[in-house]
C-alpha cells in the first residue's frame, strides 16, 4: 500500500490532534540551549546577542539576533524557539551564533 504525501500529512495532523500535541508544544518542552553546549560553544552562541565578542566574531552586527535569523523557527514574539542547528533544544530569540543568516 502506498501513501500519498497528502494522506501522510492529514494522518499526521490527526495523530497530533488525537494526542493533544501541537508542534509548538513539542518545541516548548525542549530544554534551553546552554552556551556551554559543545555545538553552541563551537558556533559562538550567546543567549544575549549584545554579549557577542565582536573581536572574535567580526561578522556580528548590532541588531542581529536569533529572532531575525532565517534558521530560527520560533513564533513571532516568542522568547525562544527551535533552531535546526541545535536539535532538541530551544534558543533564545535574543540570542546569536556565527551561523546567523538574515531572513530574506
């Protein structure tokens, strides 16, 4: 039996509804990323962008933060959200890392 993409998506939505889980709730349950996490440290992640070492990360510019990054998957106005660079963790919307890419 072959499932179409549409059927797969519809069944997934039904499963989330029956289980009482939303994708937002799943990300909200994820722990906050720590600056000492090895991946975070390697990418220069700071939970507050204003504390970025501009000498170490010259590509940082004032106004850049996770909430304005194309990779950030949090809801608009949320204090934190998921980022594909840090699976299973949430990042602060006010954070920054060296993989920052301005939303297009």
